[in-house]
């Protein structure tokens, strides 16, 4: 869902480089005989990708007299394998992503190349650079090897599909202890049905809601202490301003960053800004301690010392005199 500049390495350059490593005369000759198919295939691929219609390219069992299996081996042994003739091209493609960020999830690090059209079903593009997208292994695995059957089936292509300028990622705060966030796609109203469906499918198939939610959980922990200091010094509005500042800073860099969506949702939550960031709230009055979660309030007249010890251990302790954030 994030873009990478299209590689400037031609299909023939990659193909010829890999074929140069083939020592079996018969296979080498058969591969050289399909150079014209590789070159024509690149044009077909590029035209289809620019029209968001890669799904229209029919699967094939072979390219001329070269089987899909032989093309897969050409990729595996002469482009991926360390020391292979085409490995330098593989490495160039791998470093194209800004900050090494996987363009599919926008979070994990690039660690492999994904065949936009799977090489087993589309052997003509097995070593074609515009069909090879750097990404993380998790996204590569989740995407699988199925060919898209319809326009809506197509995941986003980092070289051709650009949805980075529009805001489509949103989040909501789940009030609880600890606080959490849920993420979802909110397509702009002016988007067509096809692109909105594709973005939602991409988000679902690559399990991005789960990835972002787990990362947000850790981030909520990281900022709890800092927000606590802001709250104690200046109150709820100052917490909200801090979160809004964090949101703007993240979104300036990447419009649909999960961090930005998380901070925006947190700033919009009165519950979170008013002490919910601590995970729970408590109040000490008239010899009774009451601990409030969004679901219920628990009161205790005895064992106050023990409860305070637990709060202290969890880093949630606040001196009674400063208990302004309690929300019974
Ligand atoms: Zn990824």
C-alpha cells in the first residue's frame, strides 16, 4: 500500500544475466530462443499493470519450449542464490524501498522479493524486475501464490498503484486495561468501488489490523509514563495536545502510518486523555480505594496497602494528593 519507484532494469537485462549462468547447452539454447517472449511479456505486463488489470494476463505452463519449472529454477538458482549471475540485480531490487520498509504492510523490513504475478503460473515474468517487489517475508507468505481472478482480487502493486496521498487508515481506541487500538480501512468517499475493495482486501489478506494493533499495544506502554507526567503537570488538554502533535508529526511523513492513526484516535478519546492511558483509574477517599475500569468499578475497604503495592509494582501508582484524573 506504499509505493516504490519502478526498477530501471529491463526484463532482458535480468534474463540474459541469469541465462549466462546456465551451462547445459540444450537448456541454454531453449532459453535464448524465448528472449523475444520475455521482452514482449514485459511490455504486456507493464501495459496491464498501468491499467490495473494484471488479472487479465492468462496463466501459462511454459514459455515457448521452456517449462514453468525451468523458469522457476532460473530465478531460484541464478537470481536469488548467493553467487548467482543475477544476484546483483536481486540485491538492487531489494534496496529500492525507502528505509527498507515493506511496501505491503508499511511496517516490517524488506527481506525478500515477491512475484506480483506468481512465477509458477506466469513463468514469462519469473525474472522480470517489474514483477519483483521487495517486501517482508510475512507479507510475502500471507499473499501466497494465487493469481488474481478479478480486478478486485488484486492486491496493491507497489510499482503501479499509489494510494499514499489519500487518507484511508483509521483507528479507534478500545477502552480497557491496558488500552488498545483497533485499525480499519475507511476509504475516501470519492474513491471508486474497485480501489476501495482492493485496499480493504489488501488490509485483510495481509492481516494488517492484527499487526498494527499489536504494535500499538507496545506503543501505548511506551508513552504511558510520558503522558502521565504531562497529565500531572497540565491536565487532560495538555495530553490531547501532545497526542495531536505526535499525530501530525507521524502523518507528515507517512499519511497512513499506523502510528499516526493511533495517535489521532487517542487524541479523540476523552477517556484515554483523561487517564485512560494509564490502563485503569483509581480513587482513594474516606478509607476506601476504588479502582475503575471502563467495564466496572471495584471498591475495597480492606487491604488498601496491598492494592497500593500492586499499583506501585505496575507503575500505576499516583500519590493521593495528585489524584485528579480519577474517573469513578
Ligand atoms: Zn510487509
